[in-house]
C-alpha cells in the first residue's frame, strides 16, 4: 500500500508542485493550508509523514510541530520542515521542537522526494536487524521501539536513528560528520549545520533521563556511548 504524506503549505504553487512530485513517485497525498487545518487532518487520520511549511496562517509550523510531539499518538510521526534561507534560527528551533529534517526553499522537488523516502526508510527498518542493548537501554530496530529499564519511551525517527548509530558503534567515537551522513543522509558534512547533531543529542539525553549521561561528548570530535557503564 502506498505511503501517505500530509503536505502542509499555504502557497498554492508550492503545494501543487510538492504533491505532483510525491504522487509521481507513488505516494498518496493529503493537503492542509494552515496550522489548525494540519492538526485537524492529522487527528482525522495519522499520515506516514508530514511535509510542514514553517510560515503558515493561524499558527506556524513550529507550533504544529510542538503540538504533534506532545501527543503520544503523533510523537514519533516523521516531520520534514520547509524553510526559507533567511530562517536559519527558525530551522534550529524547528529541530529543537522535534522536526526530523528540513529542506530549504527554493528546493529541488526531487531532493524533497529523496528526503521523504530516506526518512520513511529509516522509520521502517529491516526485520532482520538485531535488538541492541546497553545498560538500561534496549532498542529494537524491527519494532522501532526503545525501552528504558523495561519501560517504553517515545523517540522521534531522528532520535531513534541517532541512538541506534551510537549503540551499534559499541563505544567507538562517532564524528558529527559521520552522524550527519548516517542519520541525516548528507554526503557532504557542510551541507547542514553540525549543530543539528548537537541539538538532537541534547534532546535524546533529556528523554533518556539519567541514562542520557551514557552519551559522552568527545570534544571537537563527536559522541560515543559508554557501553561499559551500568
């Protein structure tokens, strides 16, 4: 069955362009033209992914993202945000509140479709991938589930991918450049601010509580998971 994408964009030309290319690539699309409209659409039926414009009527994409992340039913819903080049601060805030990725306007429709496919692929991993455990944390890629001391916790797709990469590294240091390539799919590290990694690590640590301290910062390099710690 085709995956469904909710396209939230108030500019008709951009909305039609995005829908056209997604549907050509085999996706089913629904649309919304405001923040309130987007939340109504998601409440009616949760899509597989949301393409969310930053600037919207009623309330903006940041607020939509915040509300979706606060609801357990949509806390792990993949979100790709569309932003303008001048909105660098807003892009960082968008990552802070839970967007998984962003595409800068003007953008290539083919690039956007590729990003959508990459995010969805990481959200539905191969069932043969083994379960990973370290300290109080267990991560099951096939079920896309994480537990902490036996209790389930909800992570966004990017947080999940980041934790999986750190656990699979088994104590090795992972550079920001490696994580940008592995988790975000960027071949060139300078294609996105390295602070993106730091933002997601900070949010992941917060969700892991005391166990978040197992994610160690290696100054000027990147991060590693302290697998030998309790």
